[in-house]
């Protein structure tokens, strides 16, 4: 898996090792094609220079690393898996971007409800497709008031939620659907 654009274009993203002890945390990396579609849309909505990002359910960290590659000033990666922590940390070291990133091992909702005292311009969330707490996730993220909130779901997922103060764009790419909340 590689970064598809920006200053780290073509650089490798490390994958977590398969962990038989954590089968409830399956890894489903966002495909290159889907990331390219997403970042084409995002590039028309926001200037990445210096923005602060939060990558929830980070997995490989691909969405956060794409944002850093395009000029984001900082990215916080959050995932519940320790193996993910190790692989994201390794990619951070290889890209030499430790001053622009941090990794936290935590449940996403616990992390968000724990009192995030930082403003994020962009929040990415890519939960497992079987995730059952989308509505709660959307509510908690919206309290952060990001400029953009990008929720990746299965192509068939129907949220139907409208958030006051946000316009919504939906974009499908392969098996993925991106719901992009844009602050008005």
C-alpha cells in the first residue's frame, strides 16, 4: 500500500501484522482508487496547508498520511489495535513526520468522549463496515465542529442524518461510500 499524492507520493504505508487474538478488529484499508476519488473531492473543498487532522479508526493511517502528504500541519491517529499503533508508528518514522503526528491506542468513542480539547479542521472516520454506532459517532464528532468530517462506510450504508450547520456530499468509489460533512 502506498501514498498516492503529495510530497510522500509513492512512499510505502506499513500494514499491521495479522493478529489472530484481535479478530474483532478486521482491517479494511481504503483502496488507492477510493482515496484518489476522496482527495480529488477534498482538494476542491479545502487547502490542506497547515490543517490539523484527526484519523479515527485509523487502521493503516492511509487517510491521515494522504492529508500529511498534501500539506496538513498535523494528524492525530486513533485506533483500538496495538498492532495498528506499531505499524502507524513505523510509517511515521519512515516518513520522518513525528513532529507532525501522534498515535493513540484507544476506542474511538472513548477517545472522543474523554474530552478532546483540540480543534481539528478535518476529521476522518473509517469504522469497520459492521460498526453499529454510526449515529453516536456522528453526534460526538459534530461536537468538535470540524470544517470537514469524512465518514467512510460501505456503499450500501444509508445514514439519512442531516447535521445543522453542515452541507453533505456523498461520493462512491468501489465498495466504499464517503459522506463528507462541510461546515457552512
